[in-house]
C-alpha cells in the first residue's frame, strides 16, 4: 500500500505529493452530521456500489466500513493520508480505497462524499483528471446536490462552488535555514492559498513539510484552481532551489556537517521520538537532494516518514505499544530501512 510514497513523480525532490479532493453531497439528504444510522448506511452502500466496477485509469476499489475497523486500523489510514482525522472518529462512515492506494473516497465525513486522488510529485492536473473520472462514474448512480447559481452544495460554505480543494505537500528546508520561509508563506496566504501541517487543518508544521492548498472554491473554475496552484508551486520550487544553491556556495561545510550529524543519529540511535525523527529526516532528505548522501531512494524516506507514525508502528508490531516502546521500535525501524 505505497501509493504516493513511491516518490517517482515530477519535482519529487521538493514536492512529496499532489492531491485533489472533490466534495459532493447526495440531493435531498441531510448533511452527515444529522443523518440517522439507516440513511448513513444507505449512503455508504450507494457510494460503494457506484465504484464496484472500477474506474478507468485507476482500477478497482475496496470498501471499508468504519464500524468494522478498530481505532488502530483507522489511524493507520489517517497516517497514510487515505482518510481524515474527522472521518476516523465516525462510526457511520466508510473509506472506499483503490487497490493501489492512489485514490479514495471518504463517505459521511463532513460531506456525504469526499473524492480524493494523491499522486507523487507535482501532478495536480493529473490528480484532478483522475478525481473527475471517479466523479463522473459516481454521478451516474446518484444525483448530487447542485444549484445552478452556487454550484455544488457542501456542509462548509468555503467548499461551495466547485467543491474542489487542490494541494501539494512540499519540503522547504533551505528556505527555512536561510530565514526566508516566513516571507514566502506570507506571500502565499495573500493570494488566496492556505498553509497547513503534514496532516492538514489543525496540525503543526514539523520537518519543513508544508501543505499548501486553495482556500476559495466559489466563483473559481477547476481549471483556474489547478493553474493557480501549479504556477505558485513552481515559483516556490524556484525559490527553494535558489536557497539550496546559496547554501552550498556560502555554507557548504556547515550544511554538510548538519546533514552528516543527522545521518549519524538516524543510523545509530536506539531511541527516537516522532518529532525528532521528522526533523532529522528533513536534513537527510535535503542531503539526498543535494547529492551529499547517495543511494537512498526517495521512496525509503517517504516510507520512514509514514511508517514511523504511532499507529503504523503498532500495526507493524502486532500489538499496542507504550510511548517508550514506540520510540525504541521507531529507532529500530529507521536503522533497518537505512
């Protein structure tokens, strides 16, 4: 279940992943927060049935009702970005996931339907096209809540219109080290984009990984959202590459020392906390991108970022672990992968 973690997309040395999400609701049904269990179950069945035959360019899907999953299994799906923390708390919802884990549908989260596609590297347009294929397949089996004036009707007013959110997960260590990151982020927010942490809204920014997405859907066409985010992302990539060049020219010994120290800790530590892991991993990822560290696939770094999260560690161990046990297991996993 690697999906986007393969890390083989365009600009994958800076862009970890691209995601497109479409919010939809079924006409004449209350929003999920006010659905009774019977009608919520009906929504799950309708969505699952609509994808039963698969979708062109994606493949087949498997439906997972949340009520059949334990808390650990739910959290693993959150850590892999296949469902949201909000859906993980629901019992009347479901996750319909493609065989390759590239695409998923969250059922009865904030809206009845949240279609999402996540691809490695900078592939916003491709993610949108695949999500649209899913959207078309599903719309053949149900009638969406849609208004000629306002567009797709959603629970949150900020999603009304196209119902589309596009985002990139981007690694910006050099801009942070050179002290230019705040200027870049302020400029991004001023043009209608929003910045979040690794797991979206309400999560902290750790390890120099930022999630940048469009904030407005009403009055914007899907094409416009894709073009705008892609253009801004390319500009940020240019700034990050320039910052990396400056680091190597002016502070090569210092940056090499930082990277090799982080490498030494990651390769040899016997105890590793989650936040420390993400911070050190950022240095190692930078070292690989700069050619200071060699023969380390991007996919391995992505796996470490996800597989060292709490639930994934416990699933791998086959049992619940205390915080101290997780720190030991995390360090052991990192050593084996590196």
